[in-house]
């Protein structure tokens, strides 16, 4: 009976029995048959699940439940059997994950769209306050696996190739603390397309989300990134694309979002970054376009070392963003002598207030930009510092409110001598009389 009980436990968790254990292997089939019979009597009514209205492919739904009330006990088995196109008129597969903890590391490159959908559970962090969090918790790492040997660089989900898209919704994804710097909760690579909605990411020594190799895409909506030793999102592949909407990043030790790949692009809308000890966003020299709309960066950066935004990419567009009480410069434009382009900044309708460094720095290597309708005030250093403006280009300041910057409140616009002809102040700026030139 001991072997039979062990086989039952193995079947419930979807674990593969180790080769050579003849007693368990002989009992495994019987155990699965018994569980299947039990499941037939307690199978859940999927259409009554709270997540049913979020199911994308209602003609091809499979339920995963380690307790036996679904179609699969094992998430790995459900994924492997949902890589091909479904029968009939169904466009793709939806796998509903019942509340449980799933240990998984899977490569997804199927011929049909696949949605992994979790259920939500109500939690009460404070009196009379309720929020809903994912009840399906996925984890992967050397110290979290109850059986099997997952390497330190394992990935929960790796979407590969130009196949059908992957959709993750309402899941909690966690890497073990002893995972390596190359592990990820989620990878989009080799041209894959991934859309993630309502997920919570916990990573430690590596980016939670990594977008790699040519033409890969990743869209993150309403996602939360908890405290991370590394970055939250790394956009590393050439011509890759990242979209983030209504995401929250809290307490990153490194930059929260790194836009690194050659000609890569990123669009961030309604995102918030809080207590990021280095930058909130970095646009590297090889990257193409970064756009941020209605984003907030607070209590981030490190004075004298890390600005909130560090921008060397080709073009950056900031619209109605807020930088408040950060511990460093809010925005640093930093061109590169090795670059084939001059970094450009367009900033409109943004508020930069009470930051420990300067508001905006056009620094070290040549760059240029247009700043209009912004409010830059109460910076500990200058409002705008211009150290290097590209020959033949200009920094245009139009209709801004730039006031009360610098310890002596006289450093609203500070520029290196010789740049007078490359700075244009127009409209109703209140700064011409406070413009100061350094030797």
C-alpha cells in the first residue's frame, strides 16, 4: 500500500515517477485511473467559475486542478497537449488554472494561440478594504521543486518562435531566491508574441520579464512587479517591442525597465515606479524610441549616481509624466561619441517637483530637444542644465514654468558658455532673467 499511496500522491501533483522505481511505476496507472473516476463525480462546472467571463477561447477550454476536479492534474501535461490546433471551429486553447501552487518550467511554441488563465481570490489587507489577487501561484527554481532537478537558470515560461501568441492572465509568477542571473519568470524570444494581464511577478537575481532576439514582442497590462534585486523588464533583442500599460514597479535594486536592444522600442502608459534605487527607465545607445505617457516616478534614483531616467537612445517622448521627490536628477540625456545618432527628447506637460538633483540635464555628449508646457520647480539643483547641445541643433524651451530651483533659487536654467545660440526660450517661459552661464 505504501507504493500505491506514493503513486496517488505523484498522480495528484502531476509529477513524473523517477525511472527505475518499478513499484511506483506499476501503481501509477492504477492511481491515475482512480483519480479520474473520482474526478468524474466532482468535476467543476467551468462556466460557473468566476474567471469564465475572461476566457478567450470558450470552444476549447481545459481545466487544470491538482485536486482532481479538472481535465488535468499537471499543468505541464495540459500545456504539452495544447500545443496543436484544437478540433472544430475553436481558434485557440484556454487553460484555466484552479487555485493551487504549480511548479513549472515550460517552453511554449505551439501552432495555436494559448491562454493560461488563473482565478482571483479576495484578500483584505486592511479593515473594510478588499483587493483581488491571483490564486494560481506558479514558481520555479532549484529550491522550490519538490521533485526533479531544475537548474538555477530555469524559466517559468519561455515563448519561442513566430508561432501563435501566448496570453497569461491573473497569475502569480515567482523565481526562487537562488535562481541565477539568467533565469526569468517570462521570456519572449525568437520572434514570439506574449500578452500578460493582471499578473504579479516576483524575481530576485534576474529580470522578471526578458524580451530577446529579433522581432519578439511583449505586452504587459495591469501587472505588478514586487521587490526585485535585478530589473523588472529587460528589452534586449534587436527590433524588439515592449508595451506596458497600468503596471506598477516597486523597489527595484537595478533599473526597473531597460530598453537595450538595437532599434528596440518601448511604450509605457499609466505606469508607476516607486523606490527604484537606480533608474526607473534606461534607454541605451542602440535603442530606438521610448515613449512614456502619464507615468509617475517617485522616491527613486540615487543622488550623484543614478538618475530616474537615463536616455541615450535615438528618441524619447514624455507626455504628462510626473517626477516627484526623487533622490536624484529626474532626467539625464546622455549621448555617446560612438553613436550614429544624436539623442532627442520631446517633453510636454510634465511635472518635476522637489527632486534632490536637477530636473533635466542635457549632458556630456551632444543631444537636443523640445520642452513645452512643463512645470519644473523646487529642485535641489538646477531646473535645466545644458552641458552639451549638438552642433546645428537646438534645445527649445516653450511655455514652461521653471522656478525656485537650486539652493539659492537662482538656477532655473544653467548652461555652459558657448551654447547661447543653441538655446531658444519662447512663449511665456518665466526663466530668461534667471538664465545662468557657466565658464
